[in-house]
C-alpha cells in the first residue's frame, strides 16, 4: 500500500472518525489522496474527525456526483456509474474535489459567523457612545431606549447599562450619524 498515491472509492455509508484514523495509521508511503465519492447531500464529516496538518501524508477529499433533476436515481448507482465513466474516459484523477473539513472546522461553522475584530480603537468607540448617550438622555426612566443603526442592516438598542458597539462589513463611523431616538 505504500506505493499507492490516489485511492478513489464510494463513501462508506457509516464512515466514522476511527476509520479515517486507521487510514492515517496504516499508510506507510509518502503521499496518499483518498477521494470519497458521493452525492453532495451525503458528504458529512464524521464527529471527532482529526484536524488536518500541512505535513499530513494522507489527505481526505470529497467528490460530488451530480444527481438528476428529479432526484429519483439511486445514489449508489449514480456514484458507481460516475467512477466507472470517469475511469474509462481517463478523467477520474482530474475530477473536481474539495478537502474534507475537520471536525474542528465544522464546530466553528456551527458556532455562526464570527465578527472580525474592530479596527477602531476602543477609546474612540467609548467616546462616541458616551457622547450619543449624553445627548439622548439614555438611562432616564421616562425615556424610551433609543435605536441606532450601524449600517449593513444591523440595528441595536441602547438601554440602561447596555449599549451596542459595532456592526461588521462597514466602517463603524459610517453609521454614527444614523443614531435615532432620545431628545
């Protein structure tokens, strides 16, 4: 198995992280690309899949098999035909594929969009917010919490002891003049 360079197979239906680890432990060569072939909706990273490293000798890839418009074909037949057809044509090794995501990458995606760090110094933000809060009398019991828009369709509310600080995608100061509310 050490001379094997590329291994194309239909994705096992119950693929587990342990199976991937076994391939990593068993391979004694210098470079192996394992290409898992399946319809897109069946490609899922098994929970607990290891993190990939730049110097890994094994790389796990996913290749998507197109489905019919009606989706009435059997996935196994589609995948088998796809491998056979591209093998006969001599195009199997050059088919489009993507690296399988590690479990850590999946968890990051599930955590939602991470807002990039703000470039505006915190002291500048606090000065802007303090000035806006003073001018709108935020915190007075008889004043409704004013609303501010910071661009990008984001809205946030100031209230007693709380304030919004940022939106992403635009310069913070672009939305300062959109402050509404207060007296």
